[in-house]
C-alpha cells in the first residue's frame, strides 16, 4: 500500500497492482503508454518511476515502474 497526502490533508491509499523493470534501451513508446506502465486507465492510478538495474557509470540502464490503483481515501481529521 502507498499513502499519499493531498494538499487539503486527505489521505489517498493506493494498492500496488503491477511492478515492472524495463530496459530503457529497448522500451518502445507503445509499451510505455500501455495501461500497465504509464498509459491511460479507467481508474484512479498512481505511477512511480525509479532508476534501477545496472549502473554503467553515468546512468541506470533500467527503470522500475510501479503502478497502483486507488483503494481508499480518508478526509482530514478536524482538530
């Protein structure tokens, strides 16, 4: 689960649905824009992209892409 606090204090909890490591050399735009990575969904989604894989001295050669779906939201507590 991933909790994100919104500007107004609402806490949005996302459930991870997919974790994938992709090679940046072979990743196609079509694959990147797919619903499992960063493309459009019919639900509220959160996508996290981090560096991963082998470091070649200048950059990491892969990206870890985590896709999550909104599970709950909790309004801020008054007080």
